[in-house]
C-alpha cells in the first residue's frame, strides 16, 4: 500500500493553494467578513461627555479646577442615559486585529480544503477503483480532527485562565458528569443503541488472539478490552468538557436569532432544525426507532420493508452530512445574534440606577466584538469535528454513499496471517511483522466503525445536553 501518483499530486497542489490563496481567497474570511454581518461601535468620549453634561476642559484654569495636578476625575454617566450605538459592517480589516482570527481562518480553510480533497478521492476511487493505493483523504480528515481537538484545547485554556466567573468549575463539573454518562452509555445493549462497540471489540479480540497466544500474553485480552472502554469513557469526559461552553453559547445565540427573525418563518424553521440536529443524530443510532422502524415498519397484516441494512447505513451517512451543512448554512444568523449582544448590554444599563464610568460602557460594547472569532470557533469546531468523523466512518468503516458497491469489512485474517512469521527472517523483520500484524488486528473496519460511531453519537449527545442546559439557564437563571 503506497500513496503514489494522482493522489500525491493533488495533495501537494492543495497544500500549495491553501498557502498561496489564503491572503486573497479564504472561505473563513468570507463567512465572517463579507459585509452581511454588522457590529456596534462604542460611544465616543465626546458623546459620553455630552450625556454626562461635562464638556472637555479647554483652558488651564478649567483643568486646575479639576483638582491638584490638573488631573481630571474619571468620567461617569447615568446608567439610564440614552446611549446611541452606531453600526458598521464587519470587514476583514477590522477582523485582522482580533484575537484568534488567524487561527480561525487557518482552521476553517483547512477543513474546506480537506473536504475538497475528500470529494476528489471519492470520485477518483469511484471512477478508477485503484486496488493498492491508500486513501490519502483519510490523512486530511485525521489532521482536521486533530486540529479540532487543538482548537478545543485553546478555547478551554481561556476558561481555565479566567480568575473570576466560575468557568473552570463549570468545565470540571460537566467533565465529571459526562464521565459518568459515558460509562453508562457503554453498558447499553446493542439492540437498543447500535454504536457497534461490541462487534468492534469482538473483532479486535478475534484478530489479536493468535498474536497474543504466540507470545503467551493471553491475559492481556481482557485488560485490552477494559483499557479501550476506559479510554473511550475518558475521551467522552474530555469531549464533554470541551463542548460545554460551545453548547451554552449556542443556546444563547439560538434564542436571540429566533427573536431577530420573527418575520421570517423559513429561517426560524431552519434555526429550529439546526438546533435539534444533535437529537436527530442520537435518533439515527437508536435501533428500535431508527433501523428497526425503517427496516421493517408495521403496515397492516404484513410488515412493510422500507430500507435494507446497507441502504439504512447509507441514508444515515447522508443525513449526517446534510445536518452538518444545515448548521453551516445558519452560521451567520447565529453570529449576528451574538454581535447584537452589545446593544442588549447597553439597554440593560437603562434598567439600572446610579452612574457608571464611561470607560466601562465602552468596554461592554467592545468586548462583544473582540470575542466574535472565539464564538465562531465555538460554533464551527463541533460541526467540523462531526463532519470529518462522518467521512472517516464512511471510508474506514467500509460503508458506501450508495453510488457504488460497498467493500465488506473483514473480521479476521490480518493478524493471523501476520502471526505466521517466516523462520528465515531475522529478529528485526519478525518484530516488524508482529507489530504490523498487531496494528492490523487492532484497527479493523468493525472496530473503527464502533469507535467513530461512538465519537459522532457522543459529540451530538454532549451538544444536546449542554445546549438544553443553556436554554434553561438563559430562560430562568440568566435573568434572575
């Protein structure tokens, strides 16, 4: 198996285009800075002085009247003053100074180019069906998944670096909660939740058993299965902590976007469908209400056959891709709803009594705009992670898009063949063959199906729980 010819050329060309075209043509920059989003500008100092009834001192005598040294006391305005916020389009020039903008642009563009390489390789394999070439799109998707985790780590570091606000405690509390839930999910029977973990572990055990018996390591099989389950629970806990604040933010922007689109029922329908898309993903792997219902639906005296198993697997892949694209389509309404928080924060001041420093009024408006790239990453990173895990599930799990025959996943044979080492080989060759056999027995299509399906399902579950908690918080606790 080698990466040769067309795929390598396309990969090098894609990497070159990604590097050369980023300053001139960027999907990430177009998504955020094409002029359809507008931001609020903070009141100028002169406007605040007019509201406070305190003009700027012009003469030396007036400055002397301010106090010793001629230093002016901090300007304060009434909280119920009629602040006027001007709007302006969000442009690339404005966004370049924002924190994490370059990281946001590079990460989203990487996901776009990764999708392009995947589309090319799928067409290449469908047209020519090369037998001994590795699918290089898998490498691109894996890189995108790795950088998704890196983005999550970067954002989570922000929460832990905050000295006030309780973000660290919220992350730790949700991590512990999701750890318990991840362990509970793994004990659910396959006839209820068909993630494929049991068949995957059975495939792993069957393939590794010949290798481990030859080395007298039979005792390692139960330990390996337990390690895999504990590892998946740990990954679920960390992923839940990563998705906590993106889910809370999604709930807030969803509420505000619905309010702003009150006269657009089609957009409201899309927003509702996008918000409930994690629930649809959970439904796709719930066997009694998904596969069993569509596979053999009740229809009078005889059951009605709707979809075969392979057709259901294909339809599930297409549904996952469609839900991800739907969430991408409503990105701008969510981001605009977030940018309008600046106006909401200023309007909240009018319901309070007393005075406030002019600098704090300006900071309340500016903080919303400075945080927009972080909110964009919070919104897009779970989407990109889910989409690339779906593409990996199709390729590594041996599924099909319904446009051609699907390769049947092999259950055994790789490790057993590798276990029969040629006696004429030296010790290094035998060790390399044993390692290759162990890896081949570990990463079988059935095992990868189970792991990737678990990651997709668990990502949707964490998003749903965090966003529902966010709705409850903003409806009942945030206003109190």
